[in-house]
C-alpha cells in the first residue's frame, strides 16, 4: 500500500510536468524501477505507458478548451508517429544505446542553448500558413519523433515542442498542446503491444493513472493561466534535468 502511495505521488508530479512541457517519463519510470525492483522491466514500462496515456488524454481534453489546435497539421504528425513508434520498437535491439545516448545529449544541449539565447523563441503565436509542404513536414516530424520514442524515448515531448515552435512558429503553449496529441499516438502504439502481452500491472497502473490525470489537469491549468513565460521557464528547467540525466547515464556506461 505504501508503495502505491509513493508511486501515485510521482505519477501526479509526472502528469503535471508532462502536461506543460513533456518529460513525465523522467519522473515516472525511475520511480517504478526503484519502488518495484523485482518486477519485469517490460511490465514496468507498460504500467508507465498506461498511466501516461491516461494523463495525456485528459491533458489534450483540457488544452482543447483553452487553445486552438491546428488539427490539419497535428493529425498527420500523430498518425506518422503512431506507425513509426512500432518501427522504432522493432529495431531497438539492433541500434546500440552507446550511439543513441551521446547523439541525443548533443541535440538536447543545442536545444537548450538555442532556447536560452533566443529570448523571443516561442513567445508569440504566429503560425505559418499550413499547406501541403507544411503537412508533409509535420508527417516527417511525427514519424521521426515516433521512431525515436519507440527506440529510446527520453525527451520526446520536449523535442516535439521545440520542433513545433521552430518549424511552424507556434508559441510554447500551442506547441505543448500539439505535442500532447502526437504523444498520445505513441503511447497508444506502445499499449497495443504491452496490453495483449500482459505487461501492465493494473493494480498499480490504475491508481497511478488517476493521479497522473490529476497532475495533467493541474499542469494544463498552470500552463494556460501562467502563460508562455511560465512554460518557457519550465521547458528550460526540464532540458537541464534531461541533460543531467543523460550525462549521468553516459558516465555510468563508461
């Protein structure tokens, strides 16, 4: 019972952070592995995805009421992410983590530097006109991020937010809302594998899902009411945490 309470606290925190700027897995996955060390890794990952998918679904529902999502752009990206998440999961054993981790670390560092240096990055929502070229770009972005999420995962939401801002001139709030739609696609893709194979610990996953939802609702409320400066600051904090985590993992592997 104590373990479930602890995990629910972490699930709430993960839902809150993930709803605003992504990165909930950085909180929820380590918590599961530390609190339930004897469980199978696949079951823990499936449990994480179950709770995260529920929180993300409610975050989308809350965001839709507060911001206008460009569905013509986001839906193609989500569909591509859904398909490519399977491909990423299928090739996970053939791509060495020793190659992925340093590359992602460099990418996240460059994102942090760019966001910090360019003060107006994501400050204004002036989306470009969405035509065929932009939809194709959204498909490429969704496919690439979906593949990465299936292959490795950390920082998926942050990468999406950065790309939606950089490529389509969204502000942080609209980029975060759009990223959630793509995230739910990759989460569902993972659950299609985890649920039939019995890799979801429902006694843990259901209460965690409830608290992840509560966290997600809190996160979307904060993002909508505190505005772009709050989301931008939280985004930078998350990137610093992500850089620290990836750097620590690299040190452990050397």
